[in-house]
């Protein structure tokens, strides 16, 4: 008697036949690396926990709504967490610097603390999930996390706030159609 034939995982087959975008491609097409996202959408994401209303807001004060974003103010510092090697790097006086972040700080006056400490979605999400569940600040204002179970769960549980799409005209104009509406 022969062993039953193993069928490959459908996700593997789908991944093998779909167009592929690396994280770099995604950033390139989305214009994030070049600063093409509207400054206001990035700055608005830098609010503090005190700026987010308490309770369960509805309607105009719902986090992520146009009215909610309009009420947000930019701070003077942002904590940005990313995957290693997914941002431009240069050496200046033997010091590792990030030209895009330097240009952002020069243009806005907002300092950026950059950490490349995401090596695995599951591990990183497990690290920040307790704070998210408690409604506490994770220490990160901007997180670059890839599509997958963890991102879907963060969306489903309401841990993320959608950006004001009207504040990102460059993304809408220049992003590849395959990533505009994931």
C-alpha cells in the first residue's frame, strides 16, 4: 500500500504564483523611503496616548476619522521601529546615519529615534501585545510590520489607527496598483 500523496499548502502555491514584492519594493513603490507619504499623515501618527480620547468613541471622534486626525497635533519626537536593513544607511564621520530620517528631521524639526529591532513578526508582536491589550504605549510611534497573521490580528483587535488617506496624495498618485488596497 502506498502512502497518501501530500498536497502542498495552498498558501505556498499562491505565494509561488503571485507577483512578489520585497519590503524594499513596497517602500519604493509606496514612496515611504523617499518621503512621498504626506508629512501630515506621518506626523499625526506620532500623537501621545493622552491625545487619544478615552472610552469608546463613535462617529467624528472615532480614532482614524478625518475629524479625529484634524484634532491631532505633531510632537517633536517620533520612535520608529523597523526591520534591519530596510532603510537607507550612510557613514558620516564613521557614524552610521539614515539619510531619509535626517532629511525628515531637517524638514520638520522632529527628531527620530530609529530602531531596527523587528526580526520576526510573531516575536515582535508577542513583545508588544501585552502593552497593546492594556491600552498602554508600546514605546513605538511607527512600526513597519509585514502582512501576516500578526498584522491581521492587530487590525481585527483595533490596535492600529488608520491613516487619513486624504493626507497621502503622493501615495495614491505613485503607489503601484497592486499595493494600494491590500
